[in-house]
């Protein structure tokens, strides 16, 4: 199986419906979003979609199909990303995160990725992206372990 083609592009107004529909997928409850955050998604999803063209935020395109999102969370201001189940694996998340951090955050301030301990796959993917970029802990990013989550702080864009 060949490597997938992974591209990022700035969120556009035409992505509005897709971003809302995707963010409200039940498969993200308890994994991408905690059970506390899940009820807020009907508010957060439209804000994410509406703000996307104006903030560092991209849709992730895999083999020509919309597959995910990476950018600022409308709830916390932290960085977040998600991929639909069909797009996960084969290095897609790692490629998307490294591309976003390297090329789509110009002028952005330092931000955090907050990953639930339960979501070990996302933490591995994020670490792989940081390694791919050649970034080193303490100078380019910082990892802070919390009881229920791991916080990865990345410098400004």
C-alpha cells in the first residue's frame, strides 16, 4: 500500500458545514473530546468553523478527501487536531502535525496540545511529528505530565 498524499490548507468558509458535521461525530466522544467537553461541541463546532479562516487552522486532506482538522480550539485556545477513523494510520497524523507546526502558524503565539492520557495514539503521533521536525524537548517544546493528561507546549509560530 502506498503512502497517502497528505495536504493541509487554511480553513475556508466553504468548509463550515463539513467541520460542524465532523466535529459532532459520536466517535469523538470520550476520545477526542472528554465527556465534559462533548456537550459543548454544538457550540464549539460552529465557532471552530467560523473562526478557521482567520486563525492558524487547517483542514487535513488525505488522498484528495477532507479527513480532519488541526488548529486552535475554540474552547481553550490550545491546539487540537482530529482525523476521521478512515484517515488514521500510515503516518497521516504525524505528517499533518509536522506540516502545520512548520508552515501554518506564522505569527501565532506559543500554544499547548492537551492530550488525554487515555488517548495514547494521539500522544505517539504528536511525539513522532516533533521528532520528524527535529525539534528537541526544552528548547522547541516542553512536556508537562498531569494526572489525567499530557500537555505539550510548543513555541510561537
